[in-house]
C-alpha cells in the first residue's frame, strides 16, 4: 500500500513540477506568474471529482455515464480516482471480498432496477398497440425498441445460458404481440438468472464472513475493519447518496450506483473513457487495473509537458500572440524589434540592482 | 575531514539520512497471509434454506405487538421520553453478519416507532441514517426510500395510517426476501422489533406501575410462543440456536403468568363516527404472580443487551 500511495503522489508531484516549469518559462514577469497560478489550480481542484460529482455540471459540457472531457484533462482527477479505487479494492481486508461483492452488486442492480425498467418500457410499447399510430407514438416506440434491442444485445453476451430467439425482431417493422410476449418471457428468465446469481453470491459472502469470525473472533474482525477499511471512501466510491440509481439516456441504460463495482463500457473500440471510480479501464480490447492505467496517463501528461518545455512551445505561442496584435496595429518590423529589445526579460535582477545601489 | 557542502562525506551522510527517513515513513503494512480465505470455503456448494410460508410470517407480524402500539400506550400512560431506553446508533459497527444486521434492524425500527411517537426529529435523523446503512448492507435499501419515510413522518398523529404504512412496507420487503430465499432475515427483523418493544415496555413498567402496560407485557407470552416456533425452523443456521436459547429463558419467566379469556356475546354498537361496528365482549383476566414482573424486566434487559451487543 505504501509504495502505491507514494508513487501516485510522486507522479502527481513530477507532473505539477513540469506544469510549473512550463509556466515559468513562458512568462517573463513574476507578477504574471503568481496571478496565473490560481487560474491553473482552481479548475484542477473543482473538476478533480472530489468537490462535486460530475452529474452536477451543465449537460452541455458533461457526458452522461462517463467522466466529462474537460475533467479528463485534469491530472487531479486521474490521481484521485487511482487512489480511491486502489484503497477501496486492494486493501488487505477488502481484497478477499471484492470479487464476490461485485457479483452481488451487479446481480442486485439488475434485479431491482435494470430489469424492472426494461419491463416498464415493454409495457409502454404494448399499451400503444390498441391506440392509433400517430407520428409521435411511432418515434417513442422507435426509441423504446432501440433501448430494448441495445440492452438485450448486451445481456445476451453477458448472461450466458439465457436465450432469446426473437432478438432480430426488436424493431418497429417486425415488432408485434408475439414478439412482445416472447420478450417478456425472456426478461422473466433473465430475472431468474440474476436471482440465482445474487443468491449464490450472497451466500458465499456470508460464508466467507462466518469463516473469519469463527476462526479469529468478532473482535479481531472489527479490528481489521478499523485498520484497513475506510467508511467514507466506501460511501463515496459506491455513490450511496445518489438519488437517481438508474438513468435511461440515448438508447442505453446507465447505472449510477456502485460505480466501483461496475465494469466500464466495452462497446467502443479505442475509447478508454469510463465513469468515475471504474475498477478497470478498457483500452483496445484489454482491461487494465485502474490504478496503474491512471499512473501511466499521468506520466504521458508529464512527457507531453516535457516536450512542450524542451521545444519552448508555450513560450513561442505566447510570443506569437504578441506579434499578431502588433501586426494588426500596423507597426513596422524594425520598430517591433526595437520594442522587443527594450522590454526587460527578467524583472527581478533589476530590483536587486536597485537594492544593491541603495546599500 | 571538513564537513563542507561539497565533500563526499556530506553527500554520503545526506543520502543515508534520506533513506532512513523514507524507510521510517513506511506504514504498518505487514503481509498478513492469515487473511486469506481457503478455497474449500470459497467453493463449497450452496445449500437451500427451508422457507417459512407467507401466511406464517403475516400471522406473526399480526400477533407481534407493533412498536407503534406499544409506544402509543407508553405515551398515553404519561411516561416522559427517555433517551436511555434506546439502542445506540453507534453500535452499528459491531454488527457484521447478516444475522446481527437483520436482528438489529428490527431493534432500530422499534426505536424509530418510539421516537416518532414523541416527535423527537433530531434523534430520528441519526436512527434513520443507521437504518439506511443496515438496509443497504442487507441489499433491501430500495424499500426504505425517502417517500415512505416522509409518509411516516407526516402521518404522525394518525396511529392507524402509521401502522398501515409500516406493515405494508414490511410485507413488501418480506415478499422480496422470500424470492431470494432469505426469509430468515424477515423473521429476525420481527424478533428484533419484538424484543426491543418488550424492553421499552418493561423499562417503563419498572418506573410507572399501570395496569394496561402490565397486561400488555403479559400478553406478549402468546407472541413469544409463536416467535419461538418460527425461529426453530432455522435452528441449523448460525446464530439462531443462541437466540432461541435466550428467548426460551424469557419464556420460562413468562410461564407463571395466566391469561384467561372468557368469550362473550358480540354486539352491534355505534362508534364515535356514528358507524355501526361489531364489538367483541371478551373478558380477559391476566394473573401476574407477585415478583414475577421484576423477573421479566430483569431477563428482558439482559437478553436485549446481549442482542444489541452493548
């Protein structure tokens, strides 16, 4: 544990140093720099994910079910997520229980929120069978069928053993009473599947717990809990205060509770974007452990800033802005060179000279 | 050798010193291989538990005196509110197994009924947070949502609607637990509610001797018998044997109490609202021998403190 904590903070420290060096190189007066520091720091603090959850951001800059792009640019978010997930998942006590708790959480979500939502959508479509087919009803049915088709497609992959032959008929052309009936049957079978999953996961968890308590006594177990687990971190990474446990958006169902037990979406090929506190990150077909993935991202940032520093790119960009405004005010290039020479590069030595003279 | 900033000795000492400091910063991270769970435990086949029928649980809930009724009785007797009777919400960290969690969920539920009756909103918040924590751990959090609690709070004066809301929520929860083969949890919850209700009543009876409260306590003899029968179904599950033992102790304290019911003729009378209702003219005579109440009070307090792990 110690090494991981140290390494994450060390990587953040190096990255911060790089950013600082870049700023120091690009601006020529100390005043500018210490006014700039809050401008750089405050977005990192606010968008790091610790001050408020991302769903409180305006929809136009936030993404549903994933970390908003603007927050992906903040190194604080990567470091924070890495440490939170690592501490929750991999501490000495929790690492024995994490896998089974994950199965339990997944099965519970499917039973309590996911399948009832799908059944509700199915009910809504069936209600329109007796009504006249207006355009608005067509559009609504279309979106509902898209939702059912997307989600059932994913479940056919994940819930192995529960079959559904009418999957190809989940569109407005082929959908009729028979398909509706079959879909309902499938959802009932899916419910049974997840009930069984939940029961077995729950029993195994209880059994493991009983094993500890019988072997070492309850006091020892409580001591271990106090030593290795953190209640507040558990509350944050499981998002227990979230009111909307499930969201339907753009033809997909999005799980809001227990993000630390939810695997990221693997439908995109390259995209590694996931929700906050995802236990694994998906990239190019492989799952990576969140902690090390985030650390690698921090070092990629560091490399990027190193390149910016080495080639003085930020400095050149800012000087470039200077020439553009000069260009528009129609000053000739000789005058421009003279003005450039007269601007003192570093203000401090001049101040020191003044002090020396006074002495 | 002089210890200047450039000398080799300085550099060596510097490096050694920093290594010393960094290694001292290492936390107590012992590789505790004793925390591993052997595969034999992880992979053992799961067994199906016997399930108690729905009607039995419904019957049990009807018979076990609702904490709300008990609290209303206590309040009517003019007994002032006392925080000492209640189970401390901070003890929740001691409840690790499902057995402890379900049992104490019942205990906190009974406390909530008591608090609600006396309108102690500030203490209610603490209890509700604890109850929420326990229900999340038992994976029945969806039945304790904000709207149900709000209904409970706003219907403070109306005893009937309070009882209706709480029993219907409990029945929904029990049905859900039955589906996942966990009806032992609902039985434990009822047991928790019962023991806490009895504890509150006995503590009050200790201070204020009224006939109604004593009779109500004596009537618990009947509910206790039902409860023990249902608990015995789960005799083989961990923790149940101990609990049944405790309840048998309380039962033996109740044995000397005699309840005689004389069935009378039913008659039709007019109630306050002007409606005609049937009134059962049963006469109930409760005989409590001298000193028996003290024994009941003492054994209840002992068992309850064992249950909440005080």
